[in-house]
C-alpha cells in the first residue's frame, strides 16, 4: 500500500547552525531515523519538504542541500511565523518529521548544456545553494557551461553559508560575486543592490538560463535588468513562496489561478508566471 | 406605520439629493435580491441609480457592518500618505442599526462627521427562516406587503398566501425597545413603538430559571449545530477587530475544530466580547445558516451591563462604553472572600 | 445497468436490511421541520418529499474536523481508518454529482487522500431524483439534472406507488442484487413515469448561462464587477461550508503534554487569513480578490485544471448568504 | 501556555485532586502568595500560579483556555480597588470579571469553577485562606468535564 502522504518520515535534527548576525536565520541539518527513508526521499534542487514538530505544526521549506550530499538534509529557516519560531527554539537531537520531497525542481534537463546565471537575494538563497552544490559535484559539473553566481544581502552579516561562499570564490569552475546593500569597514567586495552588480557584470544572455530567488522587490527589479540584458522570459526561472498546508494539491491554499504552487511549482519560468494571476 | 412604498420614495429622494449635491460620496441602502424575502446591500454612488434603492419588510442587514471597513485606518505611515481622503457616507439605518453606528462612533471606528445617518422608523423586519417555515414545503416565488404590513406570498403553484406580519417578524425585532432610530440626521417614517420590549427579560429569566445542567444541556444542543463558518461574527457590526482573538495563531486560543469544547469556547468568547457593545440587532442570529440562537448569551450580557452599570450600547456617542469605564463603587459581591 | 422497482411500503424493509450491514442515514424531519440526513431507527416511513438538505453530505467524505495523525511522546501515528459500511439514502443528484468533483481532487490526484478514499469506499450513496427544485437551483446549467445519477451508486426515482432503482456503479449493482428478494423488475410504465417526473422537475429549473465559463472568466479577470460584487461580502464562510464541492482545508496541531493530534478542518478562501503569509504579505488582500478566487476556482480554474466545473447548482450559497449575494448575478454580468 | 500544560501534567492516577489555574497580578497578589510562602503559611498545593502584569491584563479567554486544557477551576486575584499599580487596571477588570462570571453561570457552568478575589502584598494569610476555600469548593464539584477538551 502506498505510504500515507500525511505521515512524515521520522528524522532528527543533527546540528543547528546560526547563519546570520541577526540570529534569525538558522540552518538545520536533518538525519533520517530510518536509512530507508533517505532512499525513498529522492529529491532534486528546487524542491521543498514539509517539516513538522509533533504538536507544533507543519510548514513547507525549500531543501537547502543537494542530493549529492547523501547523509543529511539541510533546511535554512528564517524566524518569521508560528512554526519557524518553534523550530528556532529547538536544539540538536530534537525529533522532527519530514514529508516530501514536494513540487517541481529546477528544470535540470533544460539546464543541461547551458551557461547558468544564478541570482539570489537575502534569505531566499537556500534552494540556490542546493543547486550550486549539485552543479559543482564532479559527477555533474561537466553537464553545464559557465556558472555565474550573484548573491546579495542587506549587510555582510546577513550573507548565509559564508564558509562555502569563500570556498566557491576561491575555486575554479564557478564565478561567485557578492554584494551587500550596506557595507561595513571590512567589506571589500561590491556594495549596492543585486541589480547594480548585475548591471556592472553584464552577463551575456547567450545560451544562458537564469535562476532567481529573492524577496519580491529584488525579483521585480532583477526581471527588468535581465530584460535589458536580453534574457528572454522563458530563460528566467523563479521559485515562488506561498502559504501551504497539505503540500500535495488538496487543501487549495497555494492556488495561483489554476496552478498549485505545491505541485505545479514552486519553480516556474517567468514566461509561465506571466500567464498566472498576480496573486502571489 | 408609514407604508413601505412611501419610505422607499423618501429614501430615493434623500439619496438623489445627497448624491447629486455631492454631500456624500456613497449612499448605503438596500436593493431587492434575487430571491424573495431578501434584500442585498446596495453601495450607491450615482444619483441616476436611486431607483435601485428598495425599502420593504426584508431590509434585514445591519448596514453599519460595512462602516468600519470604509474608514479603515491605514496600516502604515507610507500607506497613510497615499490613502485617499476619507469618504462621506450616508447610510440607511433602522433603530438597531443606528445604535450600532453610534456605538462604532463611540469606539472611534467611524468618524461621526463623515456620516449622514438616514434613520428609518422600523416596523420590524421579516425573519426569512420563520417565513419559509410558515410556508411549509411551499416555496415563495414572490413576496410583497399590504397596507397593514402583512406579507403576501406567491408560491410555486401560483396561489397567494398571506402571512401575518407579527408571526414572521424576527425575534430581535419583537423585543426591540427602540425601533425608531435615535440621533439620526434624517428620519424617515412616523416613529414606531416597540412591540414587546419586555420580551428579552422574560426570555432570559425563563432560561435562568432552569437548572445549571439543563442550561448547559440546552446550550450544547444549540451549539452542536455550529459549523464554525464565522457568519455570526462577520455579520456583526461590532466585530471589526483587525485580528480576532478567535483567529489568532500565536498562540491559538481556540481550536478550529467542531469539537464541542472548541465550539463552546468560540461562542462564549464571541458573546463576552459583545458585553456592553451588542446593540441587539440580531444580525448574528440572522446570519447563522444553521439556525443557532446566537442571541441567547449576548442578550443576557446586555441586561447584566444595564443592571450593573446602567449602560445601554449605542444610545449616546459621547459616553464611555461600559467596559472601558469603571466606578469605585461598582458591585463586587461576586468576589471570593476568605 | 440493473433497473428495479420497490413499493413504498417495502422501503422500511430495505432500510432495515441496510442497517444490518452498517450505519444508515436517511431523510428525517426534525422538530423545527427541516429534513436532514439522520441516523435514527426509523419508526415513521422514510420522508420522500423534501427540498434539499441544509447541509450537503460532503461531511460524510470530508469531515469538518478529521484527525490526520496522532502524537504520542514525539512520535506520529496514523489513526485507524473506519471500516464499517455507511449508507446514505436520499441524497439529491446535485450533491451526488459533487462527489465526482471531490473525487478529482482526493482520489484522482497524485497521491490520493487515504482518508477520503476510505470513506468513499465504505459509503454507498443512494440518490433520490429531485422532484422539488427551488428557485435557487440551476443544476441543469452545470451539467447535472434532477434525475442525474452520476456520483451515486444507485439512483432512485420516486413514482406514485414505487421507487424506481437504477444501479449506477458496480457497488450499486452489488447492493441491488443483495436485496433482490425485496425488488421487482422495472416495468416500461415505471420507466416512463420516472422520465415524466424527472422531466417535470427539469422544466422548473431556470437556466444560467455558464457555457464556456472558463474562457469568459479569463477575459473577465480584470472586470470592475469583482470590486462591485465583493463590496457586500461579509467574509464569512457560509457559502464554502455549505457548498458540496468546496474542499479547502486547514491543518493544525493540537497538543497537551506529550499527546496530541494533527487535525484538518474546513477552511475558506473568503477568510483574509487563508492566504496570509508568515511575513505579513497577503496575495489576496481584499474581499475583491477573495470573492473572485471563489468564482474563478469553481468556474475556471477547476475547468482548466481538472476538466470539471466545481459547482453543481444546488443553490445553497444563494439561499444562505447573510448578505444575499447571488453568484448567478456575477456570472450573468460577466456573460460567463 | 506551558503553565496550563503543567496543570494537566500534575494529574495523578491515584485519586482525583482539583487543579486550579491561578492568575495573579505581579504587584499585589503574586507578592501576597510569595509572602504566604515565606511566612510558611500552609495552603493546598492544588494551585498552579501564572503571573500576569495586572488583573486588567487578563482576557477571559485565558480562563476558558485553562479550563479547556484540563484545569478544574480558575482563580484570579489582583490588587484591592484603589491599590492598582496601573491606577485603574483592576477596576476595569472588575467589570469584566463580574460579567464573565455571570455569563458562565448562565451558560450552565458552575460558578465555583471561576473565582475572583483581591489580595494585597501584605495579605499572605488571606491568600492562603482564599486558596483553601477555592480548592474546597472545586473539590466538592468534582472534575471539570464541561469545557475540557479530550485529545
């Protein structure tokens, strides 16, 4: 019999990492209690999962780890609402439920053979981290052309995954550019919003797909800049956030027009989004 | 009693004049609905459309419910900068509705100077449910009113049935103590006296005379019909809170389920929040599609507030609401002493 | 397709046989005079003449509150699924048809919903053709009709002296054969009488133009009518909760000490909190967007997505709206 | 929340003991309870204290929530009239409490389940006596079954 889709896989929080200065973004490393669950939980970057603490509720989060990181799952969570406040208060060792993977991942088949431009803003960088890890895996790297990453945050202290960013900047095969809205005295890289860095780098639209994740305001301006740079609407791939409950296309909460963000998304091309009502 | 068609004509004249002279931006009244026994609220902005305005025995909605959202405070300073100027609104109000409007002014949800209160002396409105029950298995295809205020109904086989008005008037209307609006800017219709102003007391006394467990059993029986649709709350002009305690999730005070404990607490909280604020318009009871007697508890609280603090909601715009006020000598015989 | 006949006088016997197999809900009149599906040992003959029930039978398949999981000491467990049989007798064809809409979401969706699936599996629906449509009914405009048996397992049509019983599904076939000894063969006269009665009921129903509604609503997405129509909406959930096809739900956890449960409860797109994000952003911030969503979902999105209107024309939302809103008005205005 | 959960957890299998969720204002009544403790005045252990800034802070929904979560009774205490550290919090609360108690009784809930009193910081003895009385009255009523939610 098929597994009850409302029943989470039992997992354990293995490690909690504080990501930012404001201490309101933490990365949770999860390990499945039963190794079989890890096999069943077969995901691709761009997908999400529903996390639940028994009795405290359930909420959807983008998966921050790549399937090439086989021993654990990562979720980077900002403290904003009910569930996120609860999970921010737990420590390593806490039992947690995971349902998923859910939703449509980034279009990996279409992305093969292309140059990739990855643009992230603030806390929404989570699934992009998963994508980068996935691409950089030796087994995958040759499938893609050049990789240009632009990642911005409000301040240097708000940039997540700092160690990895440093490592990626130092290595070959990927070109990572960082920017902050407000620099401090130690900041030596670009200062300004993401679009200003994008304007300075002027990446070519030729044979290139763009992955964009960030706050709505950043996305709005980024789309304008990308159009100026000659990127077509079907070359731009975005990920939406909606309030969700069931995650399996039943509860009717995440509908945007006739699409369910949980099943038809969360990843959409800009072209697809243009056909939807602007109710997101 | 002024005939409905005369009141309707006066309302249309008033609306036409107010809108044409641009003394109001919006005239809030009633329009015939698609089904008999019903009207639907009409948001009128053009003097050319006043013919849509209706007055009949089915003008049940308490239009004051729409006032707070028309004057909603901007959420942020930035929004305030962009916000259009506040509208001036004329609103048709029966006795009870006028009390709600005054109470909203009192609670500073609506600026009095932006309102034109068009009061109608109310002969009592028809309770759809009572009317439909009176017809049994027949369905009304049309309904009108005669000179005496009785309701004439055409049913599906073409026959006409007469329903005596007093038999199908809403309970809240029968119990109404002030059917003629107080403090209106315009009053339409000859003043009307309440039909059975002592009725409310009689009912609470009767309920209170039951044993504790019988009262509980009755309440549970009544509330077991609840489907948690929130209609009683949404139809109430005094339920304007930006975030209702019953909806809060941090923490969630009341569960969303139909567990009787959740349902009972929902109704106790709703009733209690009405203490000293309910204007006894009966909107909650009318809105309930399951026919729950939502006024059972609110009626009692209104009487308690009157007995203890000599206050009745919606009678004056200048006094402090009873539960925002206090007196050093307030009764405290309910306290536990060692 | 088996077609049988049972005299009115033998109906109690039939209900008795069903009661031996499981829980039987049949129309009964309450003290206030309303007819509702009631589980009661029936002393009186079953009520056959009634307008539709106040509540749609959807709660038999999607209960208003339903436990999805239980918690004990931090572990989640599946609740045991019900296994007894339930028989719903006298469901109106519009409400039976609504089950086909719910099936699209809860059975045909990937993955299927195990809780709905089980209740659907263990419940047998015996519909009774409608003889008393109301002025708020428009089933014939949305692909149904007073004698439409789709969604039911058996369709019954009330005749002068008998009920004509028509099996609609294998489950219905099985049911009829299990009580074959109580049934007589349907006669041509009976079939003709049934047709006549259904036709008479059909002629009472005023049509609403919903042809090609999806396209017309696509064109009308930015119509000013949404703003006008939604002005009167009070934002309560009456329309959704009474609707036989509305199925949106919320999931919440309840915990005391170390025990608790995860519950799903009906929810409604008219509520401002329905789409409110944790961040405070609300994609459908005003009654305009929310009212539009409800109509669009039923008459456009569901058609685009599931190839089916999510409205069966039962008219409950029209009869029970506290502000007397009528979705037919909007559909007309949009020419949808 | 966690306090009301503790009330539940205090349930023992050996014989029923009433559990009273007790809401005390920070300035007078909590200090009064403290004084009772410091002065080693004995009072029943059935109460679980929840400290609130002022009796005026108490929304009756708190009390319903406690009863729903398994408290058998609720006790609320604030400063005596005239002594409120926020001038009039307890006086506004007094009206709420009077009405709330009446409402519950009218709805069919035993009036002894929800009790209100005033205790000052110097009234350790009074606090103990009130608790004694409330626990006794609730004990007579038996467990709260009307509003409690079974999970």
